[in-house]
């Protein structure tokens, strides 16, 4: 009986892992872990904002530019961008391109267009946008700071979404990709 429970638990864990990207190794030193909160992510994360800029409904997404599950979550969020403000916080976890592309997205004059172009390229298996070989130190530090935030919150995979549900007012979070209806339910808005 115990063996069966372990097998079922293992299969559930495996299926959850398929909808998220996890870093292979963390070179960052261990820091005290803090519970994820909207306040911490809002205060310490630096991201690009898309969607309903005047909305009080803020949805924070920590993502890696090289994560295909993050690209799928971006795609799922597009129909909801008229109902909420999404703050996409890039982290550098998966490979060398992650930080450079994340910094390039932060520097984009039109973040929504840059994200759409990048995620379309990722979903097509083309690796995303090209990033300049040298980026301002401020942007490189922003990516390092975002990655430290991710690690200090004890997160294990991207994408990681955190918000206050518009209906209940409760803080809700979830790792992994979601379809539009599931994302709408998480953030407490009607699906289109």
C-alpha cells in the first residue's frame, strides 16, 4: 500500500513538474528563505508591466526567458491583459541567455511588444529575441537582484505567479503554466 502511495505521489509530482521549468543547479549561496508575498515581490522585484496599467489588480510573474512553460503562461495571459496589470519579473536561472534576454526585455521601449515577440519565438522553438552583447550594469544588477529574490523566497520553478484574488482578497500563488481559464480563476476575474 505504501509503495502505491509513493508511486501515485511520484506521478503527481512528475506531472506538476512538466508545467514548470526548474534550474539544474543554483550557484547562488543559500540565504534565509522567506514566504512569498505580494508585498515582497512588489517591493523587491523589477519587471516589465503589461496590460491594464491603471488596474488595481496586479499579477506578478517570476519567469525565465528560456522557459517554454513561461511562454505558454504569457500566451494564456494575453486575453486577460484588459482585466489586470501583469508585472513580468525576469530571473536568470536556466542558461546564459536567460539574464541577457531578461535585461533586454527590461530595457525595451515597448515591453508588451518585446514580450510578445520573444514568447512567440520561444513557442516556435527559435530561442527568443537576441540580446545585445553588452548591457548596462544597472540592468544586469536588476536580473541578479530578481534571481536572488526568487532564491530567497525558496521558489523551485518558473513561472511563479502571485497575486491577490480579486474576489476573495486572499493572496494566491501557483508555480507552472496555466491555461487562460485557470489563470482567470486564480486571479479572480472572469475568463473572456
